[in-house]
């Protein structure tokens, strides 16, 4: 058996607000981490775009910082692989050489809402329930609204696909979790009926591989810009939601994972693919399971607070005294929601008058927990068996107070792991192929450690049940149902 003593892998996550890298060994130890912020302009509530070149500059900076931190731990030749994760449904259109022909259109850009409705009417009832968050819809929007730009495009990619291409110098490959929202059917292993209906040229569609599959190696130019050694393997990553699921510790059917990053993402592991409903989609998990789930536009990124650091001990002490809260709210940074309800015109709201910023913040955390519960109820309505345990990832998952609140609202045991990030999930994917011989189950078992857990407080849960009913009624009054 080959020894991998001293070897490690790199996971890279390109999120809405920044790029994060983590270097990990086969024991799940994070040897080095780095983060670089990126700008996130929102000129209009329906528009959300970013410059892919800024992702690459931030990626290069982040990797150089990570490698510098690693100098006293391991040599550059010990890097056995790199995998990239990014936001689901975001679209990068490039020319034949991989140069973006326009800014990337991000997951919650809602300009394609009308096109999505038209597309759904033309598809069979069993087809995926496409909405404006899908990269497929975004591509159709560009073709219709920006025909000159469309004529220059040769590749339909996602951020992780494009970044992997920047590493290797070869573009046109995606993984089956990112390709899902471009119309790929992971069950059939081919492009679905929506792609045929839209008639996209086959040459524009990426080659699709499984997460952790070999994509290529670091080319000389990328080596010079990032500090990675030429020839370092690049492995296929996954969407941020799937990478978070992998990092969470969830591994058995019924295990649920909530990712609390900028937005809320739900995933539940299942043996069989369930029926789908509005806003629900289903990834194939690399451990031969299915992962039905959904994503919201609300989440910790929509919180309004004068407090800094969601997981700080000061904030935990402050908000606990204001829960349960009678203030009802729904948090949206911009117009439109996709799950647990679909409404392109939805706007955030507050009902109540909190006396202090801490009281307002507690009400907002409660609202996020309510949305999380609503999402799992929607999944259960689709026949998804949601078990009694929820595994948490994302920056907000580290807060003990928020974790306890969520446990009582969900009436489920909530777990917190040591490294609850998409970047760590990408590292696990890279490790499964390079350090564990393609055995993801062994990688999950050896690399993930639970940091803590919280059980429902029965008395608090009853109070939350009553307020949750009022919250749902407030949403219904606004047509959010």
C-alpha cells in the first residue's frame, strides 16, 4: 500500500463574498487556511453579477497565502490534489479560449423568471421544475436578450468549472452536481429534455464527470500565478451545497444537512430518488445515494445587525435572553424568493417593534430557524424521509446559541462539526480520490469530527411552535405560501 505520510490536499471555495482555501491531511486536520474577500455589487434588486477575473485574482492570492502558511508543515510536492466548489446555478459564459464574454450571472439573479415560467409550460410534468436560479435559464436569457454576446460564447460553465479550467488551461468540463442546474439528468447520465427544448448547441455543453474525478493538472501559467507546482492534479469539485453536505458529517439515509452561508441550503440523504416539487431538486451523492434538497434566497447573509461575528460569545449571551421572540420577520437582501416558496416579487418584512438591536437580532435568527423548518416540511411533503438529526455547515453553524435555537425550532438534534465549510468539503473530495483510493465513505469517516450537538428544549419548543404558526400566517397574508 502506498504511504501518504506528510501528504495533503487543497479545497477551494469561491463564494459570494470571498474565496477560501483549506489544506487538509487524511486525518482531517486543517494544516492551513486563508481567505480573500471579493466585491459583491448589487446595482438592482434583480441583478447579481460578478467578474470571474476577480475570482481568479482572489484565488491566486488565497492560494499563495495558504502555501506560505504551509511552508513549515509540508513541501509543495506533498500536495496530491486540488478540488474547487462554488455557488450552484451561477453561469459563466466564455469564448473558445476560456475568456469570459460577460460578467458571471449569479444564482439569485432573477431576470430570467419569465423565461423560466415559459420553459416549465413547455416541459413534461415529470421534468425538473426550473426557475430563475438555474444556469440553464440564465443561458436562455443571455441568448434572448444579448444575442451579440451569445454569438461569441462557446462554453456554458459554472464558477467551479471555469476555475478548474484556469488551473488546467483546458475548459469545457463540469461535474454532475453543478451540471444539474444546466439541465443534466444524473439518473440518466445525459442532458435532459429542457436542454433539447432550448436547442443549445452540443458543443457549448460541458463534458460531465463525477465529483472527485480527474480533470487535469496545473498548467505552467497557473503555476506561476498561484504558486502551485506544475502537474498538481485538479479533481472535479461540486456545488457549494453538495460540498457542505460532504463536510457536515451526514452520511446515512435520513441524515439532513443545513448549510448556513450567505443563504440557506437544505440537503437530505436518501436511498432512492423521491418525487420533486416546486423548488426541489435532487443531486446524486458520490456514496451511491440521492440528495434531494433546495436553496433559499434568505440566510445569514441577509441579517441586519450592529453586532460583528455571529458566533461570538458576546452575541450568544445577548440573544439568548430575547428568545422566543414575538417579532415576526422574513429576511431578503433583494426582491424575490425561490424556496420554501417561489415568488419573484417577494420582499422582506418586519412585524413588531424590537426595543433594542439585540432583540431585533434575536428575532432575525428565529426567522432563519423558522425558514429552515419550513424547508424541511416542504421536503417531507415530497416524500423525503427527514430523520431526527440535522448536520450543520456554513459560518453561522458555529454559534452554540443559534444551534440551540434551531434544535428547539426543528425539534431535532443539531450537530456542529469542526470544519463546517464548503472548502473543507472540497478537500474531502480531493482526498477521497488521492488519499483513499476513490473511497469517499472512508474519507468521511476519517476526516470529519463532530465538535458539539444540541437537543431540543421541550418547553422552548412549544413556544416556538406557536410563534412559527404566526410566522407562517404572516407569510400567507403576503402571498408567500
